[in-house]
C-alpha cells in the first residue's frame, strides 16, 4: 500500500523541499563558504574563532539530532520546516548587526536548534515519503542536487549584491566598505529565507501513507523505536560513512580561501570559485540519483570515497600551487564529484537496507548524532592548523587529515555495499 500511495506525490512538493532544504542553511553556512575571507575580516575574527563558532552550532545540533528525529515522526513536516525557516531568518537579521564573538556563538547555537531540531529529520522524512519505495535515489538526488543549485543561485546573487555595493576596484576598498556591502548580502538573504518559510507553511503538503505517520499519541522519545533502529547493522555503518563524508564535505569550505591564498586570486574571483562548485551539485545530484536507482546507492558511495581519497592526497602532497591552475580546477572538480556523490545518497540507502519508514525520523536522528559531529571538530581542527602554520603548510596538513577520513569512509562504505548485496 505504501508503494501505491507514494507514486502520486506531486512534483512541486520536491521543488519546495529543495528550496527549503538549502534556504535554511544559507545563513549559517553558505555565505561564509563563499565569502570566507570577507566574513573573517568583517567580524574581525581569525580561523580558530570561526571554527569555534561552528562548534557552538555543532554541539547544539548534536543534541538536536537525537530529539528532533522522534519529533519528525510525531508532527507534520511542513509545520516543523516553516517554523525553522522563519526563526533562522530572524537570526539572519541579527547577524547583519555584526554581533560580538560571544554573541556569534549564541547565534550559531540558536541556528543549531532551528536548522536541526526543527528541520533536519522532517526534511529527510518528507523526501523519503515523496520518493516512495522505488524512487529513493532520484528523490535524494533531486534533493541534494537541487540544494546545490539553490545554494549556487543564492551565492551568485550574493556575489552580485556584494559587487554592486563595492563602487571601486575590490583591491582598493577598505574593510569598512566591504563590511557595508556584506551587510546588504546578509539582509537580502534573510528576507529571502523568511519568504520561503511562509511559502512552505501554506504550500508544502504531502500525501502521507499509513506507514509514514504514527496514528496513536506517543511519547516523544520512545526507547522502543531506538531499539528497533539499533538492530540494523546499516545504521552503524551509515554513522561512520556520514561522519567521514561530512568531514570531507566541510573541506570544500576552504576552496575559496585556497584560491585566494595559494592560487593568488582576488576576493571576487575566489568567491566565484566557491559558487562555480555549487553549480556542479545539481548536475551530479540528478545523474548520481538516476544511476543509483538503476544500480545501487551504496556502490556510488564507494566510488565517491575513492575520488575523495585520491584528490585529498594530491592537495596534501602540496602539488597544487599558482603555477598549476589546470590541476587545481581538475582536482577541486573531482573532489566535488566524490563529495557530492556520497552526500546525495546517504539516506537513499535507508530503503535499500530495509529500515522501516515509520521509524525514519528516529533512524535519521540516531545516525546523525555521530554522523554530523564534524560540525563540532572540523572547523576547530582546520582553524588551528591554518592559524598555526603558514598558508601552504597549513592547507597541506588539513587535506592530509581529510585523506585519513576518506580512507576510513572508503572501508565503511565498501562494508555497507557488501551488506546491502546480502540483503
């Protein structure tokens, strides 16, 4: 019955899901990925301090994953997601006032609550319902690929707004002039996120199946659901896979900075590097999603990790500098292909490994508690080494650490692939 019901989900629902799923993360993550050096100088903070801000987010997120999962099994996705978007946008208006470092920590902690406790598992569950029993690859492919497109569009508009408020050559501007321009970027982004939150509330309606929502009133955290979820070997392997892939994904935050400091691009050129990469996500997402539905989601995760392993080693060995532009472009392109392939398919494996739909929220929450711990440590590790060593050595060290994560992820994903074949 689940399979008949889920076939009839309208297309506009996945489009709204995509829009919401990226909009909620634009303010906490995408803006500083694209404008990293501008973000640092506008708030007058260093690499370690920006890492600690993300740790504040990660610590709140860690608790939120655990409790937000069962919340998604209890309430309708559109309610949780719209409230999350509106609260996140309000945080954006506060960000535009350039709060102190202490208050930035509080703001990112607040965003850890809005984006994860209220939003995350609800969004994954809604996508799984939309995909039904035989379109999981394409559902999550559309979701992650579409998120990439939304982030790229936000990024491009952000770069455009930033350049409109910069009246002379970027190299001749003062920090104060760049702060004023960046403030406009933050305000316009916050307004957009607020509008999407309102649209989601009124228009995001899923035809839920009998198996996707619990009819009887239940306690928010049921030990029974956790017991069911913990019996699945796939759940434990997915924890390791997501932790490794997410650490590698967070390394793409450094590409704009690498372009500026090692490849010697100017600030606007470096911001464009971050944006161009985002445009790869929709293409990779849809193509990998289609391939996964025809073959195996777990197989493509293995391939993704192999690509991450090779490219992180190239960066760690320090082969890439301002004289090897083509190699730089090829390497970040290949790394993005690996990172996005794994990202697209994390949760598409829930169906392949036969985890019940009714406990999706709990499963996602439980897996995410460990899987997304890089939110806590990746920023601090990268910040420490990039501050402590010169730009070249610092980047080599952090990509060397990424290589270690990629190897572990490769092993875990191969085990999951073997496990899913047996299933």
